[in-house]
């Protein structure tokens, strides 16, 4: 982990219910043929929902095992002075993006060079 070298750490700490909803919705769209991707073409009911290693079971298992570990690591990074932005849902993400965009626009001085992409 290199989190301790970051200035800001953004943690998308979404609730399990939202994650499950999104996995189910995406899988159903793919199974219905509404998405064309390599994953969608390989997806079956078993790999999506029924098997021991299904997408749904994996998402739930990973959430339960990773979330406490991430909380510890985020806490350690905060103790080292890293600014932590914890976003707990899509509404928080939209609000944070809006506020960040306002700060960025407000901090530009007239005539200052604006860096977009590239070196």
C-alpha cells in the first residue's frame, strides 16, 4: 500500500445493499442481452447468482472481509496526516465532485496556465 504517500484518500464506502442492488441490476441487464461486453457474453445464471463463486456471493464476501481492513488502513493513513474523504453513497459523491469543482474554479487566478492532460 502506498496510501501514506497520498495527499488525499477518497474512500467510496457504499452500503452493502447498494452494492448488491448494482451487481444484481448489472447482471440482469447482461443476462437479458442489453449490454455487449466480453463479461456479458460469458455470464450465466450460475456465474451471476447461483454458484459458490457467483458475482453476487463474491461481492458480499469481499465486502465483509475487505471493509474492516479498509477501515483500519484508512485510519492508519489519517494518523499519518493523509486527508480522508469518506463518501458513503452516490449523493455524497455528487456533492463532493460539485464542491471540488467549485474550489478548483475559484482557486484559478486570471491568466494562470490551466493543466488538462498530458505532461
